[in-house]
């Protein structure tokens, strides 16, 4: 019999104050700090759902919509949106809050694919199904299903492109790009 767990059982909130040591050369919080927090919360949500060790398999694009300033409180919200046999898509939203100005900003949304791993065999391990209790959970599950499908199609398209690409023809077209080919070495 298949086990099922609710989306709510995987919902995690992580808050962290952005301190001066997190800043980059431009004085903003380094994107790598935000990515690290996102990976941490993705793991926590996936491990909460699967009750097993998990690894990050992929990260959909991460677009930094607004900069995060030192002194702001960053809040990350995560939950498992979609599950396959051993993989889980974790949706993450990131917000920053400026206490002084009372301003909240949406800074990122991303989707992490996490895979449950058996600690003894190191092979992918089955995960519980997902109980969808609200309309938004049903929509997120459907969107996750399509993201998984399109990631696979995208991967296959690039494999085909790599095999069939006419490098000589594409090299000739590079004069239209912002590059210069150094020759004679």
C-alpha cells in the first residue's frame, strides 16, 4: 500500500537576518548566500516529506528580481509541489523585509528537484505520494508535472543539437556576436 503525506507536512519557513559578512563587492547580499539558503530549505522540505536523506538533482532558473540589502530579514517559504517515484519538486519563494522602511520585496522564486536516497545503497528511494487538499496544491502539482516533462524534452533537444550541430557553419555566423576568434596559436 502506498503511503501519502500532505503538502502541509512539507511546508517550511526559514528566516535569516542578512549580516555584513554576506555582502558582495557591490554592497548587496551575495547571490550565493541566497542560493545556499534556498538549497537548505529545499532539502528540509524534501526530507520532511520523504523522511529520508535527499540530494539536489537540479535547480530551475533562479532570477534575482530585487537586490537584498544587508540588515534586511530574508524569509524563504518552501513546500513539496510535485512528487515522482523518487524525486520531488520543491517550490521556493524568497522575500526580503526592510524593517526601517517597512518595505517587503519578492526577491526570488525557484524550483528545486530533490531526490530521496537510500542511505545504505545510495540508490534513489521511493517517496510518499502527495495529498492535495487545496486548489492551489492541485495547480502546483500539475505545473510541477509539466515542468518535469519540459525539462526532459529540453535535455533531449540539446543532446540532439549537440550531435547534429554544424560547428563550421555556426562559427562563420559568430561575426554577428560580441566575440573575436584569436587565430594562429
